């Protein structure tokens, strides 16, 4: 049984103490694309269910204190704009990750570059939603907020979406590909608010393995994680799920505890 189901059943009493929230309003807005490439990306996103599956889940699962807009296009992002309560995803980001997967011949893994792009985009959308949740609910964060956002994105995919682990693995592989952008590490790599791409890659692998060690034994067999680290990943995933949903419980819609 997924941990989240048990956690929600035993903590219904906390929900009654949550503040009243207005009816949810989660919207997706698209900027006017510029050029053929952006036009193609815009059309592709509108016809796929990638963004819609994320926003529908958020709208139906969480109680939001204010409207949340996913703005697709523009030049900024991916990021959460706290002043406007908007999540910004530029068309160029989608183009960039698709090009990375194509250049890496990602289709050899059995997943097309197009599908991997959708997977990585879903993880990114949930990552930015994590930042939004931290701000809107004024959640405590012990440690790096970017690491916490990565963890929640992976958890939501695994716990609530079919093939969520596979989606997360595509996102992990994007981190791995991005790590190839540098030959050496400089000070800027260590002072950045994000962990190193290599660390984000292995942390995501760890959560995927920890969520189902039998199903994802290949991660250990392929040497992506040591036996000692893999064993800790099982406890780490369980603890991370418990920690996230303990602070999120008051903001989950009441009927989701049934």
C-alpha cells in the first residue's frame, strides 16, 4: 500500500484546523509564440496532456489560497514567480531538453526524445509547484529548498501517476545529460542554490529505487548506486514521503482522505 494513503487516513483531524480557502483556480496561459520553432512547441504542448495532467492533479488534490497560473512562453524560467504567483516555463526550455535527448540518441533506451521531454517537463512543473506550495503555505524547509522541490516532484509522480517512476527516471537522465555541460567545477557550481546536476541525478535514482527496490533492482545491478547507498534509499524515500505529506496534510482537499 502506498504510504500516502496510510498517512492521510490517520491525520484527518489536522485538516479541520486548516484555514478556509477559496475555490481553486489553476490556469494555463500561453504566450504568443515567436517563430516556427516556438509555434510548433506551443501546438505540441496544447495538444498533449502533459501540462494538463499536472494542473488537473494540483487543482483537484490541493486547497490553494489563491489562483495559480502556469505561464508558458516568454524568456524567463523555469521558475516560480512569487510576486505574481505564476510558474514560468519558456518555450526555449522545452526545445532545449528535447534537443538534449535527441543528441544523446535517447531513443536507444526505449523512450523517444519526445516522450522523455514530456516526462522531464512534468517533473519540472511539479518542482516549480513545490516552490509555490512552500511560499503559499509558508512551509518550513530545513535544508536546500531546491533539493526539497526535487524530492516533492519525484514523490508526486511516483505516488499518483501511472509509470511515475519511469517519468522520474527520464528527469534524472536529463540531470545526467546537463552534467556534461562542464569539464571542471568552479566556485559558481558550489554556491548555486541547486545541487550539482550529478547529485540531482543520483538523488532521483535513489528515490525511484527506494520506492520499489524489487521493480528497480536494475539500478543497483547496473552499479548506478552502491549496495550501501541503495539500502539507505529505501528508508530515505519512506521518510521523505512522510515528511512532505505531514506538512502538506492541512492543504489537501478533504475528500482525498476518503
